[in-house]
C-alpha cells in the first residue's frame, strides 16, 4: 500500500510539473525568434507590436507575442523578467486574458528613459497605470494573484519582498489564458528573457468561506 501511495504521489507531482512546463504552453502571435531552455523563455520581441484598445489613442492593436497556458479558478503566477529595452514603450511581463476585449497585462515598461512597473487593464477599453522605479535593477519579479473577481498585482527585486501596485477587476468563474507577454509598440523589438515562470492553484475563496459556516 505504501508503494502504491508513493507512486500516486510521484505521478501527481509529475503532472503538476508538466502543467507548468514552458514546453507545454502555446503561442498567440508567435515571434520569429524564440527559445525555451533551462526553464527560461527568451524571445526577440516582434517590432511595432502591442496590446491596447481604443481609449486615449483611438486605435486597437492585438498583435504582440504572448506565450500562455489556460487555467481555471484562482491562482498565483509569477516570473522573473530581464529585458534589453531600447525604445519608448518597450515592455514585458505577465498577461491574464479572457479574450481580445478583456485582459490585464503587467510588468516592466521603458518610458521616456525611465523604467516603470506598468499595468494595462482592458475591459472593452484600456487604461494604463505606471509606477516609476528610482533605480534600474538587473531584473524584476512580477506576481499576480487571481482571487474571486479581482487580480492583485505585485513586484519584487528579490522574490522575497513583494510590493502591491494594483487591484483590478476580472471576471471570475471563467477560464483564462495566463502567460508571458512582450511588446515593442514604437521600436524594432528587443530581447526579452522570462525565467522561473510558475502558476500555483489556490483554493476557491468562496468555498473556504462557505466551509467556515457549514
């Protein structure tokens, strides 16, 4: 019996690893050059590409590289970002996407010579918020936590101390695409490296509250 239980545990562990494997993910707007190696995705970001809908600029684009897997329920996702940013609005990070009208992208964005923690929330129309960084770190960790009908967004310089930058709405009880996004709206592309991408399922918050009273 112990051997059977051990075998089941190993199989479950392998399934969890495979579910988070970069090799098992898929492309939306695949770039010309990319590589998965040593638990890292490196891509040459497609020139003049972005995600944005309507507001302020008056146009809609949906053509930047996005490497994703589909998850349901509530989860935490994080990744380490390193980019050779060159042009204004060069960006990379995580994206949670339901469809072309409903998504959140968040990460690092190079704007007017400064590095920013940047978030775009799109529900039919896009909005944009930025948090300028005082120094230029060699890399940034970005973490998102999907709870109920909202997504909490954090960044860290060391994968230990995380600072919350935003809480944004996103429809709950709906499967989403979660993964790695980069864009170069004004530029000719740049090299973007994503390391240690991980998605961890969380127990359903409403069920936890129900269990407390039943």
